[in-house]
C-alpha cells in the first residue's frame, strides 16, 4: 500500500494505492494523524486506486473519521468504486461519510467559487 499527500483546491488529499485491510490500516491512520496541517479543515481520502477494503478496516476508517472530525476536520471519500460502495451500503456505514464523486467535482466547485467572487465584486461596484 502507498499513501501520498497533496494539497489542491483547498483540500488535503491523501491518494491511497492498494488494498486497505486491518493489517495495514495503522499505516493510513498514522500518516493522516501525523501530517494534518492546521490551516486546512477538509481532508479527502482519494481511494481511486483502492480495489478492496475489508470490513475490519472499514470499522477503523469510521473510527478515524470520528477522531479527525473531533479535531475540527471534515473527512471525505473520493473516487469510491462499486465494490467499496457496496461494502459501505451493506455495513450501513455510508451515512458516516460524504462522498465526492471525482476530482472534476472539486475543480467545478472552485470555478463556481471564483465566479461567485467575481460576480460579487461586480455587484459591489454597482452600488
């Protein structure tokens, strides 16, 4: 398993590659807990390259999400494949997570924010 951190669109994004199991979940947990910058509040686990999560690791993921939330961060899952989505539904853990469909969604959100700022600035000049 491989974990890489990057910052884009105002989000801390952890790109995870490989299966997530109870045997390697501590690596994810340690990486996230030890590298969360204080000047960001949104954390994304990009699991596009995660073909499999076992149910034990999913339980640890819910626990991690709660801990991160208590520290003032919001945790999102991005690029969830059908198998993982099926596990989230089967285990009734889907309501614990906010799912971001893909990175294009973040790009579009940033464009909307920029447009709203521009339109707001234009409106302010008209007064």
